[in-house]
C-alpha cells in the first residue's frame, strides 16, 4: 500500500479502538468514509495499482473487523 495513501498502521489503531467500543453492542454499523479519496485523490483516474490498493485496504478493514468483533455480534461494515 502506498506511502501517500492508506496507512494500515494508523487504520489498525483507529479501527481497534472503535471496535472495542462497539463490542458491547449486539448489533452495530461501522461506517468507513473517504477511503477511495485517500487512495485516489479527487480528480484523478483509477489506475490498476490504485484499484489493487483499494481492494487490499477494504480486505484489511474487513479482516480486522472480523477478528476484533464478537462472534455473536451482528456488525455491518459499510465502506463509502
């Protein structure tokens, strides 16, 4: 993942903190915004590399949410 775009280390810390707060809820929605603009700045076209990076970022977020949420919880992940 590019140095100027998505930062997995920063995202991991932020997401884990949020998921810990949501852990008590039986149902929750996690909304991730501006991910596409972080990877592909506005006004720029999608390249093959930026599409791959976006897919990897979404997979990273999905995997992290799966690992840090309770198995009995209904967590909806929305990436916008």
